[in-house]
């Protein structure tokens, strides 16, 4: 069997991932050619070749940048999709072969999304991921001159839309109602693809390049870090007059928590002694599963609740510092321009945005999240792949001492105060 025939089998059998967070591409390719051929670049390159009574279509799909021929096949009619669903500059060439064997070019199209609708989808249930990925969607539009449509959660749209007028924002429901996928020249789905051994949805494993930068690789843009521009009502005025520190102690899984039993209590006591009020802006004052529950630390003021993100941005923008975990509110604090003290252990520093105030204990087990040999279990709240049910469980943050965090926080506060005086 030749190389092309192997590729044919893989191409024809490939199907895009099914996920309720993403809209599927239109049932037929969105671009019509006078020959009856239809094509687009939604969930990869897609070509529909109409049935022929006599003769054949010969399709060649190649990569414009590398010059590699990705797929070549002749048929009397077929529907073909590429296996790779991330950004590629595809070239589609279709020739017709008559009954005598003579060939003639029917369609030659090089990927060019300038002025065309490109849909970029993000899972609607995440805060940090979408904030991390959005700047690369904006960069994609700038580079290609595309009309970018971002599908994301309404709460994030409220923070971003005024600052990015060139982008059309839609919620999943709005996108479904207006049938945006029927008008898309191309579409890309951003996500963390854990089970993608053949790299069909991402050119490189996200665990190797970082949570935010994986979007850059999927969209084919440079991975330099970009801070999104967020805004909120009454952002220019602080919510309280006294100096304060914001904290967020809750997370979606126990491995993200600061598992030192004295940690938060000691930190809050120290901050209060320095004259700072401590404001907890978690969504819930307590969170957990089974027998493991985590509560707001004593001494912190309770501003928890399912509140608008704009309110959170206002608190963060005027805070002297933010102390949090590898979770969504840390990304929101970063986007708000607040000094972020990030207590991390299960993620490697490359996983999140750059902060000089990261706290990690290299003497303990760490970075399991970014270990491609370990598979994260979303259903196991007590996931600890290397040391579960041993005395070393969650040692990555359990062995981060209060003194270590206080020292880093103190440095962040000094820098904040220095910058404030200079202004």
C-alpha cells in the first residue's frame, strides 16, 4: 500500500470531536464553486465533490507553507476532510479526468481568510482558560485581516467587547440561533485536548507549551504572552477606601488548593497586622467533595458569591495585591493588572502567565499537571497521580510554608507601593 492510500484511509475515517461546548461545522462546506464542488476550512479542510457519471475528480490537498502534499485521491464523487483541525494554510487543487484520461484544472484555492468570517470557539464554562486564550484569537484577526467571531461566555463578553470592537462576540446560544457556522470560511476550537495522541486538534501537547500558549499553536500565531484588556463599570473608583489585599482560596480540584493547614490563616493574620484588609472574592465561601471541604479563612472579609465579573475586576484593579491559586481568578487578576502571588505546585511555571511572584516548592513533588504521562481525572476531586492515598499526597502545596508566601507577598506589596509613589 502506498503512502497516499494510507492517507486516504485516515482522511476518510476521521471525524471531528463531539463536545456540547462546541458548535459543529455546517453539514455541507460553506463555499460553493460553479462546478458544484463545495469547500471550506471548518474543523479542517473540507471538500465535497459531486457525483460524476463519467470520468473522475482528482483532489490534491497540500500545505502552502511546507509544500507537503497531505492528501491525494481520485474518485467519481466523495466528501473529504483533513485529519488536522488546527490552523494550516491549505491549498485545494481539484482536477477533472475525462474518460480518455485527459486532466484539466477545475479549482485551485489557497487558504486566505482576509475579510472572511472565522469562528473561534472557546468552552463556555471556563474563566481562566478563555481569558488566557482570547488574546491569541484577537492576534489571529490582526494578522490575517479576518472577521473574527468569538464564541464565549456572556460574562466574559461583557468584560472584553468594548475594548475589541473589531471582533464579533457571540454566546453559544446566540451563535446557534444565528447559524453562524453556515457563514464561516474557517473555524477553530480552542481547548485542552488530553486524549489526542495523533495531534489532530493541536500541533503540540498543551502540557508542554502552557495553558495559554496552546491557543497560539492551534491558531498558528506567535506565542508571545498577551494580557487581555478588560473593563468594568466604576473601575476608576475603589470599592473601599482602606488598602486591601484580595484572595481566592477555592478551586475546582483539591490539587489546586494551598494544602498547608496553617497557610491561609497565617497569611491573613500577617496582612491584617500590616494594616491591610483581606477580601475574599471566591464564588463560594466553601467548596469540596465527599469528606474534603475548604472554607473561607478566618479574618478574611466575605465578598464571595455568584457576582458579575465586572465587580471582581473593580476589586482587583484597586487591590494592593492578589493571592490565589492556579485557577480562573488568578487569570482575572492578571488581566486586571494586579500583582499576582500565585501559589502553585501541581502546575509547572510555564503553564500560566509570567509572574515574578509565583510560589513553588521545588523540593517537593510538583508539576504533575504538565506531565504528559499522567492523565488528569476531572471526576476525581482528590486527584494526585503520583502519591494518592500516601503520606505524600498533595505535598506540592502542603509543603509550601506560610513564611514563603508571606515573603513573596511582601515583595509584591513593596513593588506596588513603589510604583504608586512614582505615579
